[in-house]
């Protein structure tokens, strides 16, 4: 049965079942046979030192929806089975960690390990733990050391997992590293694909998973120097700008006053964007200040200026995206 594709099986079951009046209530034996025809890919999604923004981003995927990705076969005959994900799973404690151990033991070489977040290494990894063993906390580094070597591939979701990101920013008090650096230090050779972004783009993540399932691991020439698939990271928004051709062809505004107006407009926009960048951390992370809440540090005038600036940047982007 395993050599029959799901589509072929459904066609066969549809015609045969109709003749035998079995369509309405598929017998258990047929349902089991159908299951056997579907190739399952277990996923273990571990969140280390992160903000869960990449999880939220992927959960917000639109085409396909996250329900499609996890409950349907995004590719006929291929079913993703998410066995562990701290943020969305209902199970907790030992029951949840049992799913990790079980997947590791029973699906060696077949599961895909998704890592979200950097790995704290300082003080034997004490600043990031997940679960316990014999009453002692298990470090995130230990989980990765055990799970990564037996994975089919490791997907680094987000900038933190790929390169260390915000948790590894100076002065990096917990000694965080990205997965690539972790692998280099631990001598782990499992294929690794970076899907950076803060957060990572859901389409790039789903696309990478689909590529691995359909076409296997990317060939060396399909990956860039930063470990990213060129298919998704080979071009930039700047390249796709509708005004880019003018720049490439050297067609610039001739009149000084007009060029000056455009320059002033963009300088103003860039200044606004720079100011907004300074607010990136504080309103996003409730514990971004040593004490008190972020709202204690903002005045109403500052908040209104930030909202006004954000609206101007959004309007400008919209006018370029939808014309
Ligand atoms: S890459 Fe950005 S969004 Fe993703 S976990 Fe790290 S800080 Fe959060």
C-alpha cells in the first residue's frame, strides 16, 4: 500500500467505494490503509532564548493557513506532524517532553528539528532550561546537543536562531549563540538551513519546509553564504521597487529644486524611521527596562509623535506597494 499515492488511493477508493456503497462510512481497514499511504514528517519545534515572535509570525500564515499546514497534507501524500511546540501545545510538563523523547527515539533521521531562538551558553547554559531530568533542569544546549545529530535537518527560524539576534547582542550576558556557531563548537554536522528575519517571514518558512519535503535538502549552490535559501533570500525589496529601473538607468530628476524636494522628503522619512527604530524594543518587551513598565517611560507627546511617524511611513509604503 505504501507505494500508492494518496491521490491514486482516493480515486480508487472513490470509484470502488461508490460501487460497494462504502463511501459514506469508510471502514477502519480502508482508513488505516489510507494512513499507511501518507508519508508522515514529524516536526519538533523547540523555542530557546526568544520572544516567540517567529511562532506568532508563522501561525499567522495566510496561504496556506496554519490549520492547512498542520492538519492537511500541504503536499498530497505528505503530512506534517507537529510533535512539540511550547507555545501552542496543550500538553505540559513530563507529558509534553515525552513527545520529544519519543520522536527522537522512534524517528531517528526522519524528523525535522525547528529551532526558534538563540542558545545561552554561559555558565554551562544555566540561563536557558527546558524541563528536568532526575530533578535537575535540562539546559536548552543539552536538548540541542541530543536532538540535532539525529534530525534529518535543522531549520533555524528567525534571526535569533540563525545568528544569535537580540539575545546575543552586546553585552550578551547569557553568552547566546546561533545554531550554526553552536554546531561548529559541538562538531554537529546535521544539515542546517537558516530562515532569518525578525520575525521570520511565514512564507519563507513554509516554503523551506515544502522544499525539504518535496525536493529534499537544498544543494550547496541553492544556499547563500549566510545559510539561507536563495529561492527566498536571493532578492530584496529594494530590487522589486517600482522606481528601481530609474535608478539603474540613471534617470534622475533634473531640476535642482525638484531633486531637492525629493531629497528632503526621503531624508525626512529616513529620520522618522530612525526615530521609530529606537522604540523597537521598549514597547514590545514588557521587561525591557530594569524596572517599571515601558509606559512609565513615555510621555503622551512622544507616543503621539511615534504614531504619527509610523502612519507616514506606512502611507509611503502603501503608495508604492499598491499602485
Ligand atoms: S528573531 Fe525576532 S521575532 Fe524571532 S524570536 Fe528572535 S527576537 Fe523574536
